[in-house]
């Protein structure tokens, strides 16, 4: 099975942003995880049930375009690797688990 990819971008007026570093807003990790859950549902029809591994290595700012990628883990119907990148720079990576 092939992977799944989609573009991400959060508007500067997103309601979750004012509390995340006023004057220098960052997209909160929880919004990135929400997008992973939505992508998993769109790709496999599964809901996100567990995040056994997640590493956020660089910030995403409002208005910046990013790319989310999901890749199957060999021999697992529920585990999926993810990457979020901006212009080839890794922002986040890890493993999520879903179930029907």
C-alpha cells in the first residue's frame, strides 16, 4: 500500500494561536496531531487512537505551507509513520495508531 500526503497551512487568525507565544505565534503541536487524525481518517478510514512516538523538531508558524505524509509500517494494519515538513525541513515525525 502506498502512502498518503496532503498540504497543511494554518491561518494567522486561527483561534488556537493567540495563546501560543503572543507576538511570535507558533502552530501548537495539538493542531498538527489533529491534522494527522484527519489525514488517517481520509486515507484509511481509521480513527487515531494512540500516538506511541512523536518528535516535534522545528516550529511551524501561521501562514507557512507544510506537507504531511503518512507511510504504512510493514506488517501492521494499525501503525503508520508520519512526517511533517516545510520546504524539505523536518518539523515533526513519529508513529500513530488507528483503528476502524
